C-alpha cells in the first residue's frame, strides 16, 4: 500500500474518531488551562490537515503551498460539518471559535509540513 493511500485511510479513521468524540454529550477531560478545548481543536485538526496533505502526491520538490491550502481547506470543511453535527447532540453546541481553532491548526500544520518538505526534499518525503 502506498504512503498516500495509508495517509488517507488514517485521515478517514481520524475523522471517524473526531465524529465519535463530538457525538458524546460530555467529555470528561481534566481542565489544565483556560480555554483548553481550543488547543485541543487546534491540535486535532492540525493532525487531520497533516494526514490529508500526506494523502496527496508531492511535487518533485515537495508539497506546494497550493496543496497545503487544499488539505487545510478540506480539514476546515470537516470542522464546519463537525460543528453543525454538534447542533444535534444533546449537551453540545456549535461554536465558531472552535471552527476557527480547527482551521488555524490545519492551516499551520499543512503550511509547516509543506515548507519542511520543500526544504528537505527527497530526504523528508516518503517513497512510494
């Protein structure tokens, strides 16, 4: 199985996990810092953006900014769908700030990954 297909499969699994978690009326997570959930959204969607970028075939010099933006946009759209989904979950609600954290995490992760891939080239990119 190619790296790109594996990355897509893992991304789909990650999306399923996010859907499952957002289907829960309440998540019992100890609060360590104020607005901790925003950091969690940022990180979770950063992972999703990176996995979606990994599912694309890089250019010979690495992932392009356009590819990073496409992956971030896909993760952001999934974030919108997740917030809409939460409107129908008792105890949950949709939050634009959560979606902004989702989008910011995906955007930072994909742009950073694309930049690193261009700097390190073939040493960084998976083969296959």
